[in-house]
């Protein structure tokens, strides 16, 4: 009876949403009232690590085709490293708010997950691939299940071919090329989800092309004339591309591609020297464009027309965009969100981002390395009784339990950026730099002395945001 009541209420909510916000992105096409969502994210793929951005060294025909058929987001932003970006996707909040300051940091349990919102509205939810914002054990309050995923098969961190993963808390050893086996897990889940009447959300968070770059021999052979490091790197990129091709083909052959929004991006900028960040300055770990601007595509056949957008968008926007398209009311959310809904952009009715994007790389607390396969194999030994339970070390850090440095004085500790349209303010300590990203994408010409009024206006806006983030770090949002 409870399930029936819940289904009726969800249906009424969807009808009300469509009455207030009728959606039609392509002329003559009506959006599904409750579409499916597939969110794909790669690991350390650089801005220029795709053919459609002019890289002739790497073979990415499927992503190139996707770029010609969907919405290409050429100014799509992330955090500078992996775990923070993943926390931002889940919460719609800049990750420093949530205590996820660097890689291997736990997303604290009290943070709200948009997957839980979707699940409560009747969506089926599945997660496959790199987790890295919490535990992969069965009973931990930060595992994927605790964040709202009904089914999950998660690696603790980046992973290579033949990976170990935790399937709903049970260790499994998979065989095959890393990106393909992850997509296969998702497709198996989608087959089961299609048997139910309710829509689904699927996360596919791939482990490539993160170091140490170990492509299959068949993929390396495609780049026989390259040095060994690039054979592996380019091979992993093509492995990602082939997996994306398989995913797109299967959605089409199953007859659900026009009911499914497919969102692709990297989790942060590429790591040099193998990665290609195009014309962008710096690399992974930096708040210059090479660390935080990544390739991104949204495809929805028959619903979104091909277009290239230069409007700033972010992984933080996934939360409110998906919930709006699903008809989930956000009015009850009282804590600060940094993301915005991109539904008007999908309509081609958004030329400018009204809400600037803030970035904070809080350098006082570093990340911690962790070997995914070893963690899950140790977990298997714990479950079998070979190792004591308290011996399992998942390599996770919980910064909210640590003493914060530099939060009680200005300038605050770390590196900051504030992006408002074509303008970018960069701050480290008391140094302020201003760049016009439209005319200077390489961030070579500091215009701070030329436009002091603009610097001061943006500095004040950044300061207001910084103070808001500090309140969030201290847990005041939920008091």
C-alpha cells in the first residue's frame, strides 16, 4: 500500500511539474515526464584528450560523434582533483563546503545526496566504478548504498584492467578492459531496470586514464609508433571511447535512447606530460584552467539539438538539473547550493550564467593515496576471517575531525578562483590576478592593474562566498 501511495504521489508531482514547466527542447518533441539519466565520468582526462577538440593523436570516434549530435560544453568546470569533484556531483555544493578538501577524503554522512531525492521520488538507482568519497564496505554510512544507490559495484579508487570491486559490499574480481567491464555492469543493471515501470539513474565513474596507464595490448597496438607511456595513455582513452560507443549503441538498440539523458565529463584536468589540456594553463591540481576545465557532452537524441556552448557550467549543476528534469521539487532545500539547473541551457534559453562559480583548493589538509585492488582484497580477507576487522585500512581521511588552519583570518589559506562570465579572479594569499578568458584562455595576461574596480567587485563577491563556505565547513548548515 505504501508503495502504491508513493507511486501515485510521484505521478501527481510529475504532472504538476509538467503543467508549470512544459518542456520541449527540439521543435515538435515533448520531453519524457520522468527521463532516465546516465552520468559518465572519466578520471584525469584532459580538456584536449578528445578528437573533437582537434587532437589528431588519439582515436575517439564515438565521443566525436556524440559531440556532433548533442550539447558540447566547452567551458565545463570541476574541482582540481578527483574526490572533491565527486562530492560536488553528489551534493551540488562546492566540495570544500562538505569537508572533502582533497583525494581520499570522506563525504560526511550528513551531506545531502541528490540520489536519495531521486530514489524517494521513485527512481531506480545504480552506481558502477570509482567511488573514492567513502567506504566500499557493506555497513558503512558513506558507501554508495548510503548515498541512495539501490545497486552498486564500486572500486575504492582508480583501477586498471581486471579490477577488484565491491558489489553491494561483497568483493568481486572482474575480468576485462577496465572501461568496458564497468559499462557492462551498468548495461546489465539497465536491462533489469527496464523490466520495472519506473525510470532509472545510473552512474558510471570510470578509472581511466588515471596513472599508471595500463592499456590492453590490443589498444596499445593502435598506437604502435608512439613511446610506451603514450601507447598506454592513448590506449586507455580509446578504451573509454569504445565503452562509450557500446553504451550509446545499447541504449539505442534497447529503444530507450530518446528517453535517456547521457551526460559525459572528466573529473578534473589532465595530468602532464601524457595528458593534453589544449591551450589551457597548468594541469590537474591547479585552479588555473588546465586543472578545472574538462571535456563535457550531453546527448539526448531527438530532445537536444547539436550546439556548442561557451557558457560556464559545472559538475555542481548535475544535481539541480537532473532533479528539475525528474520533477523533484527543490524548494525544501534550505542549505546553500552552488550548482544551478541547466534546463534553460538545454532549451537554448540561457546565454549567461547568473550565478558565478567559486573554487577553493584548501591546501592545509592533503590527500592520501590508496590502492583500490589491495583494499578490496584485504576486505575479502576480513570477511573470510583471515584478517581481523580492525585491520582494514581503506585509506580514507575524515577532515571534519581535524583542526582547521587558516579559517579564522583573512586572507584564508589556499588557492581560490571566482569565475563570472568571461572574467576570472585568481587569489593566492594576498595576490589577486584577473583574466579575461574570452580573449586570454591561456591566462597569460593579468589585467588586475588595468581593471581595479572589477577586481574589487569580484573580490567582495568571492569573500562573501568564502565566508559562506566556512560556515558550511563548520557544519552550521544543518544546525
